[in-house]
C-alpha cells in the first residue's frame, strides 16, 4: 500500500540562542486509511515534527513526500496550496471565528482554495456538518455553541477540502472524557469508512491506545513505531 505521507531522514536544528539538534534522523511513513498517534514527553520534538510534516516549517534537512510526490524545497506559495488542498488540521484550540456562523467557519478553507462555486462550498460544508451530527447548529454563531461542538465544527472545517490526511496537535487536550471519546469515534470512523489517514500528537494514553499505531518519541528520535 502506498504511503500518503513519508518522512526520510528529517533533521531539525534550533540555532538560537545556541545550536540545538531537536529532531534526529526521523524516518517513517503513513499509509492510506491509517490512524497513527505520536506520543512522548513534553519537549521531545512532537509538535516540531508536526509543523515540518504539515509543511508549515521548511527549515529542516531531509525529505518529505505527500501522495508520493516530493514536497521538500517547494516555494512557500506552492506549499500553502498543497497544504490547503491535502492536509486538514485539528488543534487543541478550535480557532473558530466567533463572529461567523458554524457554516461560514467550515466554508472558509474551501473559499480560500477557490476551486468550487459558493453554492457548492455551502453544500459541501453542510454535508460535513451532517457527517459530524452537528448540522442543526449550522446557522448559530460559533461563539454560541459548546466546547465539544466547537471541536466537531473544527473537524468539519478540516474535512472541507477532502484532504489526504488529517493532522492533529492534542485535539482532545481541552475536552472532557465524554467529548474526547466522541472525537476518537469520529476519527476512527473517518479512517475506516472514508479511508482517511490521521496523524495525531497526543499526551492521552487512552486515546493513543485506540489508534492503529503509536510512534513513540524521546529526545528528538523515534524510539518505536
């Protein structure tokens, strides 16, 4: 099976205030429909790695491939387009715009990509909200819904451009156990029913143990995968 995402010999250095080798020879791949978690102590390089894999940080050594194509060395504008089209993001904080409705928030990345008409985007956004059983909140302002609902809206927004992979940085970090389980169920369904790949950085052992594979990091290296 083809790797959706592949990292080869990734090394990363922080140069200020002193030279620090933060990621050391990171190599791994994620297959289509695979649900992978990254675990490790604070400061081991998990979030730094995620920024590189998501193409937001380009200051690294090594090679990165997405959908079998090398994306290392591409121009920032090209990377922004690749990112918007192929990668969905879910963070610990939902980053919804409170003055916009739920529906408008979900539509934003598709409007930015500009491949579909406004009508098509609105239809797609409603479909994603239905998928996450939150379409009844579509017309509400994002500031008027609960924390668990906000995270579901954030997932719907991550799905709007039908990405190849979803990346998450502690997506259940601000949620209670009930809402954390909801998010886990949603992610599992996306992997199994929609063949979506997921890569999630988490501190939550219960969450990680339900994923297909755990990549354990320590001191900037992969200890086990």
